[in-house]
């Protein structure tokens, strides 16, 4: 029998990533930081109006979506690249600027796909921890860690799972410290924090900013994201991207999603109110937690973290255990105050 094919060493050395996505239907999903109510009804209606059998038989065209989204985000069309979720945005930035053995600087804990794509690229990864006493952003430590050979720095702002944010001034300091480095700011939770680096694009040729339609817009199933940078950078990213990686339905849905600004504003307002409610209830129950600039809260259940997660799941409420990287911690998505009250009623029984 022939010997099996041997994958690249970088792939062999990787740990598999297996998100717990099975068995979520019909439950209160406070585990993946999704919009817990759903996308704007206008998106569904727009898709119904636009869909046809003929339209589905042709490869997607992105001209209208690029025009409308660039106007919404306040950039030029050539400064925007549509991607298959933020995951592809991360992938194309790394594929474009990082060679085998190049250094990529990451923070931990953070979104797993940063490390995932850096490992696939056979990069040398250095990680800095968020400050353990309060999970604050380690700005001074990061600035000191940047070296001339650092090819990419990726920062989630706010960060998942800590909820930590870095100020716009802090982002500028990173960009200035790393002028020859691709600096990617992942703004998946921007709508909840209000901090964006998009306005810095004209001043910093090494800046990349990503956004997603998987969170506040309620379109995680569509797998759509955007990456923004200077036009010459976007042209290079485009060369490293599959030409039709974004499906036509996602591009259509995004056009209507950004038009319904009132829906998004109402959802953000409700989520922030729900977050404040959750803070108060966790304090009342004596459950330590960290302040968050996003639509989730990281709570410390100590040695009972797994038990709490499992008992909530049995009652139909999903939360995300993060004790494998932050001992005793569970991440709780906030969506509506009604959903928080349902969660708290169960916590009162469990805790």
C-alpha cells in the first residue's frame, strides 16, 4: 500500500480548530456573540425581491455592493475589498504580506483565526498577554515588542473574548512604531464600542481595518466581511483573493443591511442596555466579571465554570466556556434585556 501524502509541516504542527456549533437550534444563543434577534426584516424582503433562477446561474458581480458599502463606510470603492467573512480578510492580509518564517505579533487571548492563518502560513508567531490583573490592553508592552522584522500585527478592537478596547491614540502609536509592518485592526464589534481606525487610512499606508456583517447586522450565515486600506494595498490583497469568494446573496444582503440604519441603531441601544443590566445582575449574584466594550461580558465562575455552562445548556441557554485560556471564565453574549432576564433567572437557581 502506498504511503499517505504528507502535509506541510506547518499544517501537521497545528491543533485542529473545532468550534462547538452543533445542536444550537432552538436554544437561546448567548455563545457566539451573534445578533440574538436576527437581521433586519428588510434584508429578507430585499432578497426575495432580487432573487431569480437566472440570477443564481451566473457568477456574482460586486460593483453595486462595493459602491454602496464604500459610501456607507466613508471610503473610496478602491479602498474596500469584500471578503468571505472577516476570516478571509485575515487570510488575504497574511497571504499578501507574510512569508514562511516571518514574524507575526498577536495578543492573547484573542480571536483564534489570527493564529490559525499565521500558522498555516508557517509564520513565526509571538504572543503578548492581556494584562492578567484586569485584562487591560497591553499598549506599552506591545510597542516594546514590535521589531524591524515584525511583518504583521493583528489587534481585535474590541477584543474577543476579553471585551477590552484600545483607544484611537493607542492605535496611532502602534502604527507609528511599526511603519514597515502590516497593522490590521479587526473592528468586528465596532458598533458597540464606537472606536474606529477608518479615519486614519489616509495617514498610514500600513493600516488595514476589517469589519464583519456577522455580528450586529445578524448575517453570520452569509459569511461577509470587508477589509479597508489604501487603494494600492487593496489591489495587492485582491491579487491574493479568489475572484468569487463572496457569494451574490451576501453582497445583495449587505446593500440592504446598511440602508436600515434605524434597525441597527435600535439593536445596538438594546444590546448596550442589556449589557448594563447583566453587569448589575452579576454584581448582585456575586459573580466577578470584566468591563466590556462589545456585546458580550466575560464572567468568572471559577471552578464551577464548566458546570454552569452545562446546566445552562440543559435549560436551553448557550454560553461559551473560555476557561481553557482564562481559567474559570465564561463569555456571555448580550442581546436583549428580556434574554438577560431569562439567563439571570437560571443563574439564580444554579449559582
